[in-house]
C-alpha cells in the first residue's frame, strides 16, 4: 500500500464531489484513505460519483466500485488495514471528523501528509469504516509456467507468495498461460476461493476451485 496525501498538489485543488468550495485538499480524507486501500489515487476515486449530500463518501458504493469489501459494523475493526474515524481537534467539544487508514491497533496512515502516526495521535478512534482489501490468503490465480506441464495456484498471504500445485482436473480448466512468473503482487487481483461462473475470470462454468481443493488450499495458506 502506497502512502498518499490529500494535500498532494496533483489533486488537492480538485472539487470534491459536487460541493462548491470544497476540495480534496480540504475535505478529501475519506477518498484518500480509500485510494490507499485500492491502490489508486484520490482524483480517480472522486470521479466515481459515489457521494451523498454532494461530497460525503458513500462507503458501500465506493467499496463496490473499487473492488474492496465493505462491512456496516462501525464499532470495531473487523480486519486491518481499515479506515478509522478520529477527532482532528479533540480539544474542542465538537467532533472535527477526520478519516485515517488504521494499519493495526498501534499505527495509522494520516492522509494529511500521508505520514505514519500512532493510532491514538488524535486520541482514541471514534468509530471505524470497515472498508478493507480482500483477504490476501484468499486471493490467487492459476498460472502455467513456460516449459512446464504442472499448473500452479499462486496465492498471496501477508505480502508473501505461496506456490501450490493443483490437480489434473483443475488443470483442465486453466485458460491462462504466462511466459514467466516473478512478481506475486501483480496477481493479487486474481480469483477468490468459492467464486463461480461469471465471477471467476479463469473458470467460467465450474466451481473455482473444486471443493476438496478449497480444503487443501486453505490448509496450505493457513486460512
């Protein structure tokens, strides 16, 4: 995840949503946090049009369009990283709403500057917006390496790659071939365990992967 700042000159003066006199730099903390989670930029998230009242983030809409997972529970973090609501100025009685990316229970990324800070830098988080990336251990892709007959399922867990050979029955449905495999991170947008039909870009008409393989893969990935 790349740290981003809502004050970046590339987008800080862009109007936020449809609100006049409101910019990404002044009020774009939410879309900047979403940008970090989705590996994109605030100006692109701004163009999605997922706002209520002109410039308030519609979390469900944005998560859906960005390929993220949204859970409505705001009382606690379901999974890190996620988005936390904090009081930008805790010394006043009014809640000065600000959003940050909570990396874990100790640290966060503040979109005001894109810097890493202690999670309680603005005081204890007031609530959470559980917009998170797909579970890394569940994300995988079928790859057939050049010059090799074996088909592998590549997974990513905690930022580390895992290589797992799959059965001949699963190999028969593989439609993608690549000449080499060197960077697991670029395949994080692969398929998710249990997806079927049109939801699966690799196997368009069958379970993806088979029930027994799901069990085996989960065991290997520790999920």
